[in-house]
C-alpha cells in the first residue's frame, strides 16, 4: 500500500486528512444538480457545455474579477426551493467527505440563497443548518457553518443575518463573515454589528487583502475583530500590517486556484504563499469555490507542493495549523488537532 501511494501522487494527496476553513456553499454546486434544476424550472441552461461555461472557470476564460464574479450571478438563479437549498448543502458536505476533509467550515450567504424566490432569511438559514447537521452525521465530515454578509449591501441586512445567526448557534453556526467588494466599500459601517456578533460569542472572519490592499487586512483586525482573514494575499504590501497580524496570531485562509482565476494574483509564479510563510504568517490552504474552479482540496494540496514548492512536511504543518484556527471550543479544537496529527502520522508511516 505504501508503494502504491508513493507511485500515485493523486492518491497520496487524497488520502491526507484535511481541514477546510474557507469554502462557499454557493460555489460548491454540482453540475448535474444544476442541470436538474434548470430542467425542472425551465432556466434555459440545459446544454451541459453551455452551463459549464456560465458557472465554471474554463481553460479559455479570462482571469478577471468580472468573469469570476459573473458565475455567481448565474448561480443565484438555482435556489428555487427549500429542497434544492438542502440538496446543495448535503452534496457540498458529501463531496468534502469524499475528498477526506475531516473538518469543514462551510460559509453561506443567506441573502444570496433567498433572492430568487424571496424566501425569509430565517427560513433559509434553518434549511441550511438542518441539512448540514444531517449530512455531518451521514458522511462523517464534521461541519460547522459561517453566515456571510456583503459589504456592498446594507448594514441593516447584515444586522438581520447576524441576529438570526446568534439565535441559531446551537444549530451549528459558529461565525460570521464579511465578503463582497472591498475595493469600493469600507468595513467601517459594519463595526457595530460585528461587535455585537463578537459579544454574542460568534467568531469573525473577514474577506480582506484580496480585491483591496493590506490596509483592508488591518481594518478587518482593528475595526471588526477578525480572528481570521479570508485570502489576505496582499498583506505583504505593508510590513506594518504583516507585523500586526503576527502580533494577533491571525490565520490566513488562502485559496490559490481561486486567486489565479479571479485575477487577484497574475500567475502561480507570483503567488506569495512561500513569502507569507517566510514572514511567519499562519497560512491555511482552502478551496474557496470548488465547483466554480473545478477543483478539490486535494488538488490544492498537490498544487502548493508540486507548483509552489512546499515539501510534504510543510504541507502537513499547514494542515495542522488549520485545526487550531477552527472556530471550535478549545476541547474540540484539541481533539481535531489530535485526529489530524494521528491520521497524518499513520499515512507517513505507510509511505516511508
């Protein structure tokens, strides 16, 4: 068995226990599920190649923010019923489990899921939490949820989503996220609502340093109390912000393929992963939107080793680093770290 793993890199990366801290439900839909919905609701997207071109990044697509974000505009058409929302939640967790993700924080945007049919936000959140709890038990991938709001939408919407999330913490919601257009919209209007979330014991992760510069990473930490930064690949533009994140032990949720596809980073050669590690930053590796980018977390692990030069030991350390950054109570975090370490050590023995 050890020899077979050594001879098959794909099998090796798939066998690794994984921790996923940054995956969007809305970027995790299966193509065949979308085909089913398109047929049932007459969405006019029944040609598979055409559908793929509309909702996934393909080889001839430009790597621009406009092209990447256009996929979500189409994806918002698919959330037509409670059953569909629960199906895509279940399938996202099933797909993670099949990739040997042992722990995942799946973030979802209630406003996006509600828009097609005008569903009440509370009901949407309930559908996702119920499906996630069932799928967690069914597939064995420990799953917690992060409710996401957009900075280009109103503070009132964010207040509603966060209040509803606080009421559902016992149903698996562990954190809140601010996403959206950071280049055009400040974090400042959201300070009060995120302070309330923090006071209610919800954890905080913020998209920053992706579409905007390092100053957005600083404001996410100092204004919103971010414990983790989604992406953050532009933090190296300002050494004082690098020092700030080291001081706060802030974890970074990097998403390599997504950052290339969206044009945030021009090429793999320019990707700052190794520089971030050299600066002593706590970097974790994630997918972002696996369906849109047509990837798995195994693919990302393989990419950072075979294209960005991380050793298997360095990769192992990044997985171990992700576990204590999970939004879990201390005892559960310690159990997760132990589980990942034990499985990784066992795999290491097999390939020696």
